[in-house]
């Protein structure tokens, strides 16, 4: 794990873990029905997968963190009423969506990349490829681009026409939950504690705001002290200036260095 370039973030990266397989297996198969298939778009939109991969690769090349952000976007979609792209929906007169939920607001990223993919797909095969499938493939392609493992994504998910702020607030795990609450949150979605630990390996890529781990490094004692000291360097005990969660990420050179760091 290596420091980020500003005082509100730390950056973490490693070779991607097998937890990705688990995540996509459970969400890709367990929450969806039997008609999903990996070649769902073979005849209806044969260039779907290559189009998605191309946009993802360009986006992650431009900003490596985007790979982590797209992976998280898929997780936050799937954890709230399944992998149905509900996370992408803006508020309407009839519902308040998930974008402004505590774990998502000023934090979840990658919407523009998904919009670009959708727009390209609409131009080559209008109305065919679901956003839920785009999110799932984009997460996989991001991990692959960052030198992680690959897996087969089952396709044919349908997009939701509604979203729920309250479900997002109550079902997504918070960084302030204790272990038993975290285990419960994952158990509610069919995951064991072992699954949860494996999936948490996803945090070996990406960034987090200081506010999400300040309490842990300053107030708690059951943490590796050298790690806490290391983190304090870029995370002051009190917030100084308001920090945007969308600050400029570390330069590419530092991210490249991080790819060989394993925790
Ligand atoms: C165990 C429960 C989890 C909690 C409490 C949690 C919490 C968080 C928090 C607080 C952040 C930082 C957000 C910010 O500062 O803007 C984060 C980032 C991230 N999370 Fe999780 N998360 C959990 C599980 C997962 C899972 C299951 C995945 C994927 C399979 C995942 C993938 C990521 C990624 C890739 C990032 C970095 C995103 C970026 O840099 O844009 N997380 N998570």
C-alpha cells in the first residue's frame, strides 16, 4: 500500500485477488436467473463485448483509479436489489435513487464511463445491451486491465426502472460498521464471512477518503501500529480544508509503481 498524492486519500493496489471470481460468481449467477448466458449478445450485438472493453481500457489507461471505481460501481449496484443498474438512475418524481445514498454521494465514480459505453452501444445496436450487463462487464474488464484475473460474465440482466435511496442506505456496508454488522450485511446477501473477507480484497485497488479511516487510525488500538502511523501522514486528525472525494488522483507513474505492491 502506498500513499496517495494528497492528504485525503490513500491508494492501494495489488495483484487482484481470487475474490473477484467469487463476487462475480455469486452476483452473476446467484442473483440472476437461469436464462443468463455468456454469449447472450452473440447475434443481437456481436461487437458489444469488444466495444465495452475498448472504452474501459481507454478510461483506465487515462486514469488507473477508474478501474477500481468501475469495480465498486458494480458492487454497489449489485448489493442493492441485485445487479439491475438501479445505481445509475437519477431521481425522478416517483422515486429518490441511490446516487445520493451515504455510501455513494460524492464517492461513487465511473458514471461517465458507463454513459460513454452505453452511447457507443446504442449507436451500433440500439436498445439491446442492458446497463446492468455493461456494469458487470466493465468491472471484469477493469480488473483484467489492472493485471487481475479474468472470468466469464453471465449476460442478459434486465435494467431496473426504479431505484431506492433507503435500500442503498440500509443495505450497503458502511466503513463504520463493526465486524458483526458487516458479517450480517453480507449474510443478508448470501455471503459467508469468508466470502466477505475475500471480497474485501478488492480494496487492494483504488482510493478512500481520509474521513472513512480517520477514526480507525487515530482512535483504535487493534490496528497494526506502523500501518496507522503510515496512514496518519496523509490523513490529519481533523479535517482541515474541505476535501473533494473526486480530487485529482496520483500521477500515473506512482500508480504503475503500486502494481507490484501486495498486502
Ligand atoms: C466489506 C464491506 C465494505 C465496506 C465497508 C466498504 C467501504 C468502502 C469505502 C469507505 C471506500 C472508500 C470510498 C471513498 O472514500 O470514497 C471503498 C472503496 C472501494 N471499495 Fe469498498 N467496501 C466494502 C466492500 C467492497 C466490495 C465487496 C468491493 C468489490 C467487490 C469493494 C470495492 C471497492 C473499491 C474497488 C474501492 C475503491 C474505489 C475507488 O477508488 O474509486 N468494496 N469501500
